[in-house]
C-alpha cells in the first residue's frame, strides 16, 4: 500500500509539471488568437481524464489494437463535452443544435485551439499511463517542461503578452518538480531519503518547499518596478562616472598639439531627430515580422542552451549518486525523447510519405544477438524502464526482473546470450539463435504491466 500511494503521488507531480507547461502555452494562444474565449483550467481536465482511462485499460491488459480503438472515441467524447461546457453552457446536453453548431464552427480560432490542445493533452495523458516514474524520468520531465516554460515566458515578455495566473502556475511547477525528483529518488532507493532520514522525508521536503516559496515571495515583493528603476538609474550613474574618469585620464596624456582631448558632446536634438528618422525608415509591416523572427531565433538559442546545460547537470548528478563502476553500453536514447521523436517522424511520414523519416533499423554489419539486444533496450525504454549509463547488463537485468517479474525468464535468456556473445566472444549455435529470436518475438507480443512496489 505504501508503494501504491507513492506511485500515485509521483504521477500527480508529473501531471503538475506537464500541466503547468500546457497551461502557459494554451493561455498564450487563448489570449492572442482566441480573445480569451476558452477557460484553460477546464480544458486541462482532459489530461487527467486521458490518464485515468488508459490506466483502466492497462488494468484489463487489452491488446494494443483494442486500446487504440477505445482511445479514439474516448478522446472524441472528451472533446465534445469540453466544447459543450466551453461554448454552449446554456444548451441542454441532449440538444443536437449545439453539436451541429460546434462542427460548423470547427474552423474557428478557439475551436481549433481546443481541438489541437485536446489531442496533445490526450496523447500526453495516455503516455503517462504507460510509463513508470523513476528518477531519470522525473529529471527528463523537469528538463522538458522547464525549457517549455522558460521559452514561452520569454516569448510573452518580448511580445508584451500577459499570462493570467502566471505566479500560481510557477508555484505549482516548483512544488511538483521538487516532489517528483525527491520521491522518485527515494523510491529508487539510491538517495539520502532511503537511509536513516527516510522517516523524516516528508517534513524535510515541506520545509524545503516552504523555504523556496518564502524566498521567492520576498524576492518578488522586493523587486518592484520602482526598485528596479532605481537600480538601473544607479548603474547608469556609475557607468557614466567610469567613462568620465576614463576620458579625464585620457586627456592627461600628451597630444601632438599639446591640447587636451575634449570630452564627447552630449546628444543634440538634431541627432535625436536623425535617429528617429532612421528608425522610421523601416515600416511597421516589416518591423513586426523582424521582431517576431528575432524572438523565435533568440528563444531557440535559449532552449538549446538550457537543454544542453540541464542534460549535463543531470548526467553529473547520476554519476555522483552512483557508486557503481562504469561499463561499456549499447547506445540508447531516453524513453521520453524517443517517444517525442518517433511521434513527429510518424506524422511527417504519413503527411509526406517520406520513408526516410521512419526510425532506422540497427546496422546490418553487427551480430544478430547484439541487434536483438539493442531492439530489446529500445523496447524496454518505451515501457518506461530505460537502461542507465552506469548499469551493467546484469544490473539492468535485476531492474527489469523487479519491475516485470512475469517476464524474468525471457529477460534472463536475452541478457545471458548478449553477454556471452558481446563480452565472451562465444558465437551462439543455430539452435540458440533461433531460441533467442523466438523469445524476443514472444516478448514483443506480450502486454506486460510493471509490478507495483
């Protein structure tokens, strides 16, 4: 029971992080495109609804084809109910007039935001129901949602857009992030929360969250616009004094004419008027697209820098927290990144029929056993159980057997055959290779469910 409520709390914290990012993005589109016609909090309810529906489906262990067949009408019902509440709250639920009106106005701005937003929310809720939350997953979710939040808030500041409820959203994101990473770290049994301090983790965590919130409120209360203007004016005064001192010292140096170098004259009204005319040479129709292009370029550079920095910090933390030896690993991307990349590749491939966009197979010049093990690693990563960089194959086998005990025999056979071929240089016989292939094919067809801890 203890593991159950901790797992539920982990799911709620990830919902808090991703929901914060969804809220900010949808609020910006709602303000700029739909003139605030939507109530974003009501739209976000699609996310936990999708998670609940898919958790129930996984409990019944349905085949993927049946799960997809149920998800599509469930999403459509959620979309229609949300549209009914958002646009036709005065109409009766069984009145077909509001349904006809919604389909007729589906090309409207608010309707399109609701349509695409519901698709993204349902996909994210379905994905969350299919994965297990560990420390690596929590850090990956934090990286992604933090980058989305900072990128969106930076764009709003450059475009002078005000996001309603921005401060509560940031508070929810901060609390969810701290809870997700601390709980997942304790659940993995590798952090200080799993030691002697395990009984005090709740109090310590609440104290940490309270300290962060109090410091944030004090900083936000102190950094008022007037206070910031005073700081800026003071910095300008210091900067002018420094340049005045530099010009004065430069004037003391001897010159060919023996005269001191004059100080630069102040800007005249004529020069200010000239600068104004130069700015007016660029028409508004060009200035605004240039400003938007600059925002997109700067946002992309900021996103890339933040992603790189956070990835390096996460790798450093994993190395510091792990006392295990390094091992040679087969390359494998994270489960979340693989999901997102494969999702966009499938969309582009279906739209433009580009076969090159489909995920590439493993190179043909490696041994079949290694190829099967790489495919096995990708399959396990999509199940929410990616292999950590510090884990050896047998250490990773223990993780898989603990999470999916029903398939421990298959996991053991694939791992032992891979280690024997990869590190023992022992070529498998035809019978062993056939058995390995049959085991891998049987494992792919099974609908496995991670065991609750």
